[in-house]
C-alpha cells in the first residue's frame, strides 16, 4: 500500500512495533476494518507475517477480531492506540530503572571499581558530574573553567571540604567567581589561562621543545577542561580539547587516584603562586 506514510511507519516502530505490525495497524485505521486476505493483498506481506502481526497487535490491544469466518479485524482509534503504546514504554522505563538500581554489579564484574572508563558526549558527562557530586560526603577537589561552577551551586549546604581552582577569562569572571564562593568554606583559587601557560613555558629552555609546547597548546580548549575528584575515591577528567564530541576519563582505581591527586594538588598550588 503506497498510501502508508513512511514517517508514520517509522514513528510506530520507534514506539515498539515491528515494521509489519506498524503497516497492518496503519492499514486497518485507514480502512476501519478488513479481512486478513485483504491485508495480505494490499500490503504484500506473507500470510505467516500477516497472521503473526495481527496476533501481536491483538495482544497489545491495538486491534480487535470482529469476525471469525472470514477472519476480519478492526483497529483501535490512533488517539487511544498511541497512548497505549506510550504507556507501555513508560511502564517499561520505570521497571528497568527499578531493576537497574538493585543490580549487584560485583556479581557481574569483579574489581569493576579498578577499571578506567571513557565517558562520551555532553549528556553523559553532565550526568556523571551530577552523579559524582550527589554522592560526595567528605570532599570535592576540582580544577576547571568557570563553566562548570553551575554543578556545585547547591553544595554549600553540604558539609564538604572544598579545594577548587578555576581558570578565569578576565576580571569580570574573577569577580563573579569570588562572589559565587562567598558562602563556601575551603581552599579556592582563581588563575588566568595566561598564568597557566607561562608557568610551564618558563621552564622550557630548548627552542624545539618550546615550539612543540606552543603547538600542543593551540589544540587546547580550556573551557572544556575539568578535573573532578570526590572523597579521594573517584576521579573524572574532561579532556581540554576542541572537538565535536566531549570525552572524559573516569575511574575509582585507588592507586591511579593517589598518583593523580598528588600531581594535581601540586599543580594547583604552583598555579596559585604565579
């Protein structure tokens, strides 16, 4: 049936129907009701596929058998059928979330906390940052650009030890950052990108190394950068590169966290001296 819109078929497939089921349901809504042999002729589906599609649609409550000899079906009105499909998805989502929350990860993967994970995409990184900060009970260590301050807006209400270094983008940004932290307690530092660059470039004496250093910096995007460590037990590093898709590394590996913690804290203290 050429009259069946492809976009409508795809939409119903997104809601969980197979292509054959979607076409049968659409045909029945257009025709109001039809015999099985009519559907086979009109849609060009095989006899087994047509009968199986009707069985599944009937099971989902989207079609009703209105006659047995010859077999004929009628579709539930789309405004009701779509609500039924959507409710099925929402119910499945709730059930899946419930089960996921009770899964014992240790039974599936031994020493899973020792792994180094890569996180892709802004949405995944956004979720992971929020999840880490939500679970923080002792401390928050962060080196980042000012764009990530929004994630710790409400953490002043939690009794946490803060050690935060923020890259500023000018005097206005520095004033905003100082105002932001006035209700927080802990160690807070504001540094400029220029100071960060100068700290390392001043230690380079070899001209070739200096050229390589400058080329490497040209690929950096400080606004993307963030290092977040909570409770000295989990760390995430959002890569400071200009790219179409943000990416980050995340781990709970104790030895790796200890090494990174020492290096990062030393770096933040050196930056503060510049």
